[in-house]
C-alpha cells in the first residue's frame, strides 16, 4: 500500500494565497486566515516568505525574526493562541510580491512533501521540544543583522521553515534535521558573507 502523502504545507500556501487581495495585505489578515492557534503554520508562512522572492520587501527579514521570536516565546510558555503587537499586525505586504513568492515556493514544497510523514514524534513534545525552540529563539535575535549580508537571512529563514514544517506534519526527523542545519547557520553566514 503506497504511503499517504501529506499536503499540509501546500494547504498552508493555498490558504495564504486565498488571503491575498487588493494591492497589499496586513499581517493580521494572514493570522485571521491561518487561525489564531496555528503557531506552526504562521511560523512556516513567514519563514517561507523570507526565503522566497518576496524577501525583496524591505525589512522583511527583521519583521519575520520579530514574529518568529514572539511565536516561539509563546510556545515556550504554553500559550494557546497567537498574540502579536499591533505595530506588527498592522504592517502591510505587497500582494503581488506575496503571490509571486507563493508561486515560487510551490515546486520545492511539493517536492519536500513527498518525504514527510509522522515519525519520531516524541521530539515534538516537552522537554525535547524546548531545545529547538530555544535555539530558534536565539537565531531570531541575530536575523535583523543578517540583512547586511546577502542570502544569510534567507538561510536562517529556511531553517525555521524546516522546523515549522516538522511541527506541522508531526515529522520529528525533520525537526532533528532543522536542528543540525541551525547549528550550521553561523558557519554558512560567515562563509557567504566574509569567506566567499
């Protein structure tokens, strides 16, 4: 019997694309579409935006870092629903750039989904979950400074996206992979920023 494929990541992109209308969209509208309890979905969406061509939006890496920091902090303390400050939720993003980013992400997301399944789920529960959450919390503190080094913010966001995808699809193996890559981010940033 063939393995049942997950479409959880594509579903998130579908819902994000559905929320785009007019010339721009606010962060609050994205939250409303994905749901106030969808920590993993929101983390995934904003991290993917920062890895796509939509990352050309000025300041997007810093905004994604701030949103991720707040989401992760709330996950650590066990909050049930998402809260973001009004100066974040009122921020607008170009709908056209967002749709372009979503289109760009479709192919890699479909490819990744072929390999995802529920496994090593104990990594998704406390106390195991605290380690990746704390490491990502630390990573977000450095992301605003990564905007001065081309591609480094996208590398960090891609790692966060992998972690969020692991949470969303109950794939503990992907969470472990994201942890390994997270530890390699400082090396990659140094190489691309100063050693290349």
